[in-house]
C-alpha cells in the first residue's frame, strides 16, 4: 500500500491517498448514499427519472452507492454465498485444478496472494473464483467456457442463477445511467448483453490487527476496470472507500443491499464526470469474510469513447476511444 501522501496508480492515471492507516473515519459511512431501486423498476417515467437523478448525484460526488429493493431474490444471493463457502472449503489441490492462469480467458481459481491489485503492494490476502458469461465458442480474449470444480458440480446452478439475476439488474442500471446523462434510456441496450461481465466469489481470511502489513491487505487500494461493480457482502465488514478528502470511509454491510461503484470504463465514457473511486478491503473481524463482486461491462467488441454530453470547450475529452475487451484484458494482465 502506498505511503502517506503517495499515489495509487489506476488505469486512468494516478490518484492521491492522504491517509496511511488501516483505520477508517468513524461514523461517516452515511456519506455513501442509498438508492431505492423500486423507483427504477416503476412504469412511471418520472419515478425512473427521479432515481436517475439520485444516481447522477451519487456517481458525481461519491462514485459509490447502495442499492435496495433491487429485485434480486434473497435466496438467489444466499445460495450463491453457500456455494462460495463450499468452494473455498475444498482442498487447495482440488481448487488448483482450475487455476485461473491455466485458462485462456480468466476463468477459475486464484489462490491467496495470487493477485496484486495495488502496484505498490505484495499480493492480496484473498482467494477467488472467476466466472463469466458461459460461451462455448471462444470469440475473443475474454470470453470462453466457465470451469467448475470436478468434485463440487452442484455449485454451478446457484452461481449461474446469481450471474443471470445480476445481468438483469446490470441492464436496468445501464438504462438508468443513460437517463442520468439525459440520453435515451435505451441507448446502451444493444451493447450490454451481459457477455462483457465477470463475477467473482471471494474469500478473505481474517487478519489480526497486530500483524497487518499495509502492503498486504485483503484487497489492496485499487479502482475497478469495468463500467459498474455490484457487490454482495456478507455480514462481516471490510470494505473501505476513499473519499474526496483522501480519507478511508467504511462501506459497512447493509442487509438486503448491493454496494455499487463506478469503474474505470464508466469514468472514461463520462470523461471522469462519474468517479471511479479507490477502495480496498481489510478483514479485521476475526471471522472469515465472503463477498461476491459482479463487474458489469459493455460487450467486449464495444468502443468506449467519451460521450459527447460529457465534454465542453472547457472540458475536452481526456481519453482516446478504446476497445472494451482489450482494455479489460490489459488491466487484468497488470494485476495477475
Ligand atoms: O470484497 C470487497 O469488499 C471488495 C472487492 C473488490 O473491490 C474487487 O473485487 O474489486
Ligand atoms: Fe474493487
């Protein structure tokens, strides 16, 4: 982890970190807004527009928000957490049979310290299992067939159910995103089939306060690569979000919600109007922590280019057009 006053490198440039501590600002988690998505699913356009305005406010001020009444059934979430626990309980040998580095398109298992999200860090203290859109035909560098543990085939169903539910939510989120920028609600529908999305099951073993090394956290300080991340947390707190003052704010678990954050691809679309906010996770609880981030992106063949509505003479485009799949692949290569 970076020193006090140092920077974290992101794919879109460096970001300052002012605080060099594992502690968070007390009580300030309420600065992460909560959006009620029953408005997003309303048949009434004024409700959807109201929700889009709240989304705009959250994305431009914070880059993070909670979503409640999101429409994903609780048992779909619970069953996927159950699958995560079962998977990570397998022996290391069993999990390594589907080692992510043996896959051509980032599917499978990442062991502890197998990833390094913060370039200044020495590896992340979590293990993961990556699942994407299941496609038999390998069409590009990211898409391909999912890989499942031989001895635990029963996790395929709950994980796939979760994946499909999150695709539905992500599509709705994208419509709201379009509305929030005064674009046609359906402007992105044809580019968000779900094929550009990745989900991960994550397990963070607990870290003892006295042993915590700032260069080796549950997940080091980073920003995400795709458009939006929708995160399911269990009831163990760990996630911290960097606020505009460069201080860490806790994104505590709130039952029945997902934590959503803007990723670097979305920051590029919006010329950094929407903030791709730095975050990290440290599990100091003494218990195992599980989380399920879902990285929702546009289809890999899409060109991500700054939206015309996010530029002006005073604010010229900061980013060149880029192919979505190549961008994600390049960012992943830097992490593994
Ligand atoms: O597990 C968490 O709370 C955060 C995970 C995360 O930031 C990521 O996987 O990119
Ligand atoms: Fe992240």
